[in-house]
């Protein structure tokens, strides 16, 4: 990596290849495609986006009442919990980039005797809220943290896309996993139906996201350190596609994203929406089979000899 006038130039985050071809531009964000492995990533990136300082400073923006209500809603992490339980039925869990602690809170609420939990993040205020909700936390930069014991599972829910050096985080996760332990990664899917339909208008193509995975590049990324147990495509929000199609190529504010999250959380909870939800689930399932849903999820297992 090299820094110039507040911008950081970097090699491919998957294979470290320095050569890349321009892929897409949105306002001041330039995405490139690696000439070797086809990974799409932002280059150059603002230095502040490549450090934990930005997220610590922006932490209070994650603590609006609407955002916290959605984070702690019982429907918020349904898919993540199903995926997690399918591969890890008990043990110690570290959630990296845990923010306000919603996933670990739901995991402990639903399965109180099965897991020992710990969350870590660089954002002070969201961590304080997590602790207030009874979630054990450790503040700090994950790459330099020390832990008393190894874990049965390490999770990165919507984290890897934010990191200037995701490979380093993956290696660190493997180092703190027990042999046979699982690493869970979920990121936006650049090969989703949403991206195919609206391209650069899609709200999740924006400066805070530095890495843009597909199922194929996620596999290449994970296989450098783990045995890949499962890769799937999950989540689908047609409201996002409709709003972004109408909104044009712009950056959607955090407040607007929180507003939509609250709206969709309400729909998920409503009994009156049951027929719509059935149709929605069928549609999401079909998209998932073709790896076209909004997110890519990967489960990798640490080898017994590592």
C-alpha cells in the first residue's frame, strides 16, 4: 500500500496483484477489477476509510433509537442465526465488528446455555451500548488484540467489505480459532440481481465499502486460509432496488438507510404481511439458488492440523 495526499493505493485484497483495470465509477468512488483473480475493489481509497478512526468517530451515528430498535429486533438476524446454528451448535463465539451487539444478544437470548460470547469493535459508543445490553465486549483493533483463549467460531457480519486489508483479518481470525472451528463471513454480493439491474445506483456501492465480493471471489479469498464448508447467497430487499432505481446515482444517507431498515423490520413483524412474506421467501430462495441474492455468505473451517 502507498499513501498520497490523503488517499491510499493498494493491491488486490484477495491475491495481492498490483495490476487492475477500471471497472465502475460512482461520484468519487473508483472500483477496479484485479487482472489476475477478477476481484472488484475500491482503489484508491481515502486514508480515513482504511483506519479504525473513521468508525470510532462515526460510532454515534449507529446509536439512533431507530437503528438500535432494528438491531435488537427479534427478526433482525434470522438468516445469520440459521446459518450459524447449522455449523456451530455450541461453544465460544467472537463477533468481530460487533457494533451495538445485536447478533450476540439474539444468540444468547435464544440459546442461553449453548454459547460463551464476546464482541469486539473499534467504535466506542456502540460497544458501550452492547455492554449495557449484557453483551461482553473488548474494544480495540482486532489485528493487535490478544485473547485469553481460542474460539469455536469467529463471525464477520457485514465487516469484510469495510477493510483495507481483509486478508490480515482473515489470518487473525484463523489464529484465534480452535482447530475445527468455523469462520463466518457475510458481505454484499456484487453479482446480485440488484447490482445487475441498477448498477452504480445501488446504495451499497459507496465509499465505506472498499471490497466487492462475489461467490467466486469470496471462495478464492477464503480458501487461502480455510476449508470452505458452504457458500450461499442470501437476503433480498426489493424496496432497495425500487428506491435506488428511482433515486439515481447518488449516495444514500445513513439516516435514509436506517429509515428503510426500520420499515422492512416492521414488515417482517407484521402478521398482515404474511402472504407477501411467503412470496418474498420463495423469490429469495430462487435468487439464492442462482447466487443472485443481495449478500454472499461463507462458512469456512480451520483445519485440524493448523
